[in-house]
């Protein structure tokens, strides 16, 4: 099978309707809070979107400092889920301190928002933050990607679809690649060949046809030992990782957050 061509940017993976709805939603949400970054996550970032994939918008915002000092501190997480003109939107934004704490703990969800490729909105703060986050990467990411992959594997057992199998492959391979190289790559189609999974291109093509394309029992059984090998490879990558055991720059992260807070205190 011909190799799947990875997308280079957000514009390549969205329809005109999706672009229009996303623009409207981001304008509305940006009027309510200052975004550091808005990241297009989910299947669009992972390399296998289908026409019925939702827009999984995951953001980091920074609150005004004075709002954090009163009696009514704003919630650190904001969610919005709705269907607009036939386009399903799933928007979540986390306040900067919450996100930075997660990054230091190895939370791949937040790391991907900062270092990922699919960014429809990025501020000057994002450019400052990216090198800081790269320096904060540690073997703690193993716990996140292994746990995420195990959850996806349970979902796969209950509902065998191409999507759920691809989520297991994507999550384990992203974790392996990050631990081995120190580079974040969330697009499965960019790394699967190098780890011996070029034939997953057939699954990608099936998933791109629709969210709920089913897998036959025989197909799942064929993939099962290879999936198990990925969990073993993820554990081995953690033991041999080039990343430190713990973040090496926690003081730098704290100091940068304080600089951002001071600049937003009036």
C-alpha cells in the first residue's frame, strides 16, 4: 500500500465548514480569556481524521492575576461541547498554572498542546514556553502514555473499531518515540514506519472513511500480539530513555509563570 501522506498544518485536515465554525468558536472563546495556545487534538492531530471527526480543541489560557487573588477564583478548566452548523465542537481550556503543573508531572495531554504541530492559534507566550517545556521533559511521560494506551485497549476490547486500535498504536508509539528521542510526535503516520508498523496504513485509510468502521474478530486477533509488543517496547523505552527521571528545570518553569503573572497584574 502507498504510504499515507502526513498533514503539515491545520488547514490541510479541515473542511471549509469546519474552518468556518472553528474560527467562530475561537473568536468567541478568545474574547472570554487569553489563550496561550489552542491545539487541534484527536484524530486530526493523530493523522487519521474522518469526515465525521469532531473538532477536539484543547487550549491553555492565562487568567488575569487579580482574578486569582480574590474570594472567587475562576475555575481552572473551561469546557464547551456542542454542534454548530453540523460540526461537533469539543473545546477544553486549562489555566496556565494547571497546565504547567501537569507538564512537570509528565501529562502528555498538556505537553502535546505546547509542542504539537496542529495549532490554529498560538500566542507570543507559546513561543516562550516551547523551549522551556522541551527542557522539562522527563521519564514521567511513560506513566501518562502507558495509562492512556491501556484505557484505549479496554475500549478496543469492548468495541473493536479501526479508530480504537489506531488510538492504541498512536499512544504507545508517541510515548516510545518521546522516550527514545526526546521529540514529541503525535501523528502516527509520521512514526509508524520507523517502528515496524507501516502496514497500519491500511487501518488509517479505513479510519479516514468514518469514525465507527468496525474490525473483524480475525483482524483484532492478528493485531493483538503486536499491540502487546508495543506495551513491552514502551516499558523498555522508559528504562533506556535519554530523558531524565524528573524534570530538570522546575525552578525555571516556576520563575516563568511568575513573570507571566506579574505582567498581568494591574
